C-alpha cells in the first residue's frame, strides 16, 4: 500500500477531529525500505499533553507525534536550537494529510523558512569544544591497543568529524542515518571518505585532521572551558540604568533591567512594563520564556484565550498581585483606568526579552 493513503486513513480513523497532520520521513523518499515507518505529526485541538508513540497500524509501523498548536511550536524551537530539526523537517518536507483548520500550508511555510535559514554560525566556545573532542579522540586512536576499544573510537571519530564539518559550514546536524544524510547533502565526498576510512586508522586520522583544519586545527593542550559559578561579582543596576533597548509591543513601554546585555545573565531577563491609562497592548507571546509579573501600581488586566472554550478570559489585578504566563501563550495587557498608568515588574526565564507580536490572540504561526 502507498504510504500517503495509508497515513491519511490512519489519521481519519484515529484522529478524525485533527486540526491538521503531516506525513514525512523516509517513507516518502527513494530510501524507503520494508521497515520504514510512517512518521506522522498530528495537531489536535485541546490536547493537554503532547506525546510520541510507536505503534503498528494495519501492516505499517508508525512513529506518531501528537501535539497541540503551542506544543508544536515549542518542540520545533527545541529541535532547531539543538541543531537537530527532526520535527520541523517532517512538517516542512512532508505531505499534508488533513487540514480542517486551514493552517497546514502556513505551518509548512514557517518551517521551511526556518530550515532554509540554517542554524546560524557556531559560537567560538562551541567550535573549541568540538575541536577538543575530536582531537582527544584522535589521541585515543593513536594509543589504542585493544581492538574493541579502537573500533568504538573509530566510529566516534567518524561521527564527530561529520558533526564538526556541518557545524563549521553552518548546517543542520542529524542523528543515526540522518547524520550521514545531512553530511552527504553538504559534502558527499567527505561522507564517502569517512566511510571508506572507518576501518583504516591511518586514513581515518588523516581525514579527521583535514576536517579539524577547517575549524582551525587540533585543539587539546591549552583548551580551557571556564565553569566556575562561585567567584563572580554582584551587579547593581539603578533605576537610571534601565534601558528601552529591548523588544517592544504597541500600547506599552518595556524597560530592561537585568539581561545578558546589561548584567551578563545567562538564564534570566527582568524589567518593567508601563501601560498608559485607557490603553491596551498588542497581542503577543514570549516564545520559550516563562514569565512572572508583579503588579507595582495601577489595576492592569491580563487577557488570554481559555484553552477549553477559546473565549477571551480576563484576569483583573491590583498592586501586590502576581501573574504567571506559560511559554508561547498569546496574551495582552490592558489598563482600564482612565487616569493612572499601570506599572509591572517582569521576570523571564531567558536572558533575552523574547516578544512575538501577533495580529490576534488566536494566531500562533504568524511571526
């Protein structure tokens, strides 16, 4: 049976109310084998907890990834941040199986755009770490006397060489067979050379060294990765140090206090938001950040869509109250008071103030 009709029948039978669904992976390519499974992503309205399940449907093995619209974004962001775009590839390169919501094409366009942009350049620290790991493995190979240990080291050198070459080139990584596919897509000659050299330690060392030269050469002696969190200075930021150079939304004014730029924070952003009397902010969300809000003055309201009813829900607050905003939840702030400005202090779980402005609360994919 053809994989596309089979996957469509699976979704129709098991998830008749799916918002949209995709089929991707090897089953759609010339690499399909008798054991290729159906990689199916199904997006469900109101799914509380996303899950991944391996199952057999009729004669097909199925790798099922079930999401709601927010978790699909969150998991795609996680994959892309790790340079392993498994979920985005299934969506971007796959076949649309159903689209009751009319948003599948838009989701695919966003995923394709993000994939085509690449993972971006590696940081110097990332490159140094990769160079060190491969250099250390080459030393292990040179000194290995146990045939079993040497076999394991050789295979790890093949993989680390592939990852380093892809990292230097600003290309996506992969795991297992997908690492080889990514490398072949970027540099087929290098992929062939690494495979041919796997059983020849001298050839393999020369090939891995050539990859290291692309990244700046071997690095072992003198490599240092600072990891001392105990001997640092406190940072004092006064009210005059607050800066408007941070992400903004219409209808409100954000001031950054603690951030990677202002204080060197690695996992935290903190600042203030001011909303003028009788004003509402644009609808927005904060990406992967968890956000905590403390009301300093005024009576601001926080508006979001209830996940059960999709109706606007309003939380009215007063000074001393707190609000927690989970990652990716679209919301807005309103100040109904005609006379008094509303001021809140905000803390976020990322060192940058991620702000994604939206046309409305029901829009998740327009960025």
